[in-house]
């Protein structure tokens, strides 16, 4: 079974930094994109950042110039470097992978890792 495992969440003070990691395991052929989404209490899940197979990236406006998404293709791992964290960044962060196998595009989600930004 293909699985995504997130790590790196925790408690951090406003202005601090965290780096999230997501490692994909299992039988994976072609990855089209990997990304990070987040869901704050009482709110819908939203896109944070995404990186595509060609290397292009997209960020939600609220995290531009603060967060950076990157990947290590050899390890099937995606990272999210989060700097200048704000209380409103508090959420469960989920890893997402879009990939192609057996003629179909498939999607997987990790279980999530909690990021709490508070003084």
C-alpha cells in the first residue's frame, strides 16, 4: 500500500520556523505533484504549497515569501520550510501526492502533523 508519512510538526513561537517532511512509500511509479494542505479547527482544508514534476511551484498568497516547498526525488520526499510563523498558521498540515499508475491518476493523503504557533 502506498502511504505518506508526515513529520516535523510541533509547537513553535510566533516568528519561529519549522520544517515539515513527507515521505512516500510503497509501489510508486510516476509522481505528478506533491504538496501540503492545512486545516485549522473549524475551517476547511486549504492548499498551502504544491510542487509539480517539472519543478514548478504554487503557494497560497498568505504564505508566499515565508514558506518554501522542495522535494527529493530519490527519496520520494517533499519538504515544507516554514519561516516567520504566525498564530494563524496553526493547523494540521497534510501531505498530498498525485501520481500515475495503471493508466490512472491517483491521490493519497497523509495522516497529518499538527503545527501550533503560540506564545
